[in-house]
């Protein structure tokens, strides 16, 4: 008996539903002694292609050979549908988690824990979906673990974030520059946050990861902001290494700075990093520091913040070499600030310069330096400095003259405006000069002035 006969007789109900003529044809074909088994099988299958002759409810389980392909197809369709559903649910859960990361961390935690179920199911779906769905699943898996790291960071649980880092992989066979840039940006934000929290060791770890992610990518494939991100990462990493201290960390900082200067050496932030590294070395050449600082004051974009930064580093240079600090102050005042509208910048620089000249033992030619500077400055500015700045400058000069030339100090006092002469700080300083120089006449004169006021 052929296979067709076993297949046919396995369900007798099927024959009863066939039309009489068709039933007779089947019977004759199966009982004919002149037909081979193969002929009967072929004929039988040709007849069963007429599925409209059989009610639909009777088709599914009429035989292994005829129903096998349909069953496998339905199973594949069910698996594909399951993958699609899992993708849809996971996308929705991740979107909700993002929305809750701002102020609803507890809700974000509950949602991401639920999302873990669908991420795990998709991770095991390599045999269930097509290539597009598998690619989509891998992308969602990346996003899921990135969100887990973000949530752990926001909860100040970097120990949990560490567990997720190995799961965030970048498959070289599936280039995804935007994902890589997002991961690097997250690591950078975590590192910068750790710097603000005075945790340089943690900051170094996360910033190094950000640099590693960016270095593994083709920068031409990244967004236009990637260059700025790379500079920020390297800058913050150097800062963290400086905070850590130690010969090994400082050596790494110098190496990173060298890489940074190759493409961004003209940036103020990069030059300031070099000054910071110079400051860590107690025997660094003051001339090197001065050269970098001169470059900064000649090229920096003038803003209130940048002028303050320049003055700050001039103060640091002064601790090594007051004469070099004077040279940089002259450059800043004459070449950059003499003609600007923001006159307060020039006045701050002027007071700093006079203070440097009058308080440094290294500068023995104080009044010669001041005289040369003030003559040059006068030829480059078109108006007088403010009364408050004038008073401050006179006080500093008065202080410098007090110990060596009381008469000249008195002359400076007499050249002050009436308002500045009456200022308590001026009279107090002049009275101290009189005591130090044992100038009885000057002391009595000051006392009389105070008595006359009352």
C-alpha cells in the first residue's frame, strides 16, 4: 500500500465531505491494480490540491506530509510575531524610562526592571526573527543597558553602573557612530560629575572610558559636535589626573596634553592646562610659564572671565619671578586693554601692576618701572582712570614710599583729591608712616586734621 493511501485513510471524515464523483475517482485510483504506488501517490496529491472541496476546519490535522509545511510556517509566523511584540513593548518601556529619569527615579527603576524581561527574551531571539528585527533587537539592548547605567548614576550607585558597562558593547561589524557618541557623552557626564564631587579616581575611570569609545570610532562618521566632545573629555581627564597627583598620573596627563595640542594647541583651555601642569613642578622654568602666559594675553578673546583668568596666572607667575610677571602685565595693559571700552579691566590690571612693583623685594627699581609704564600708558589711553582706581594706586605708592621717603609720601598725599585725602584708609596709612619714620610733625598734623573734622 502506498504512502498516499495511509495519508488518505488516516482521517475517514475527509472522504465523506467530498463530492460523490470525486470520491469515486479517488477510490478507483487507489484500487487500480495497474497503477503503481508512486502513480497513486502523485495522483492523490494532485487531487488534494483542490482544497475548496474540503471544509477548512478539517484541514489542519489530516496528515503529516500534507500539513507539515503549513504547521512550520505558522510556527515561524508566531515566532516572528512574538519578536515584533517584544520589540514594541521594550521600545515603549525604554521611552517611559527616559521620561522618568529627571524627577521620578523610583518609577524609572520599576519600569526598567520590567523592561529587563523583554530585553532578555530578545537577547535569546537569534533564531526567531529576520535580520532587520535582530539588528533592531541588538540596538534596543544597547539602549537598555545605557539607560541602566544612567539610572544607576543618577541614583549615585556607580557600583551598579559598573556591572552594566561590560554589556555595552560596540560591534565592529555594525557601525553605529551615533550610539558610540551617545555612550561617550554619558561616560563624560558621569566623569565630570565625579570631578565636581571631588572623586578624581572615579572621574578618571569614566573619562578614560569616554576617550576609549571616541578613539575607536572614525571621527569623520561622527556628528559635528564630536570634536568638541573629544576636547572636553581629554581636558577633564587631564584635570582629574592632576587632582590625583603622583608621578604616574602626571605623566599620563602630559601625554594626553601632547595629543590635545596637536590639533587644538591654539585653544585657551589647552594653554591653561599646560600652565596647570607647569605649576605642579616646583622647579619648572619660569620662562616657559611666562612664554605661555604671554601668548595667552596677546591672543585671548577679551571677556571679563578671561581677563580674570589671565590676572590669576600672573599672580602665580609672580611667586616665581616678579619681573616676568611685570612684563606680562605691561603687555596686557598696553597691547590689549588700553583701547577697550570696558575700562574696569585696565584699572584692575593697573592696580595689580602697581601692587606687584611696590610689594616685591625682587624689583629694586620700583619707581623707574612705574614711571616708564605710566608714561607709555598715558600715550595710549584717551581718558583718566576712575577716582576709586586712582585712590587705590595712590595708596599703594604711598605705602611703598612710607618706609624710605616720608617727604615724598607726604607729597603723594597732597596730590590726592580732597575726597581721597579725607578717606579713613588714606589717613590711617599716612599716620602709620609717620610713626614708622618717627615723623612727629606729620603725626601731629594728621591728628589736628582729625580733630578739626570733629
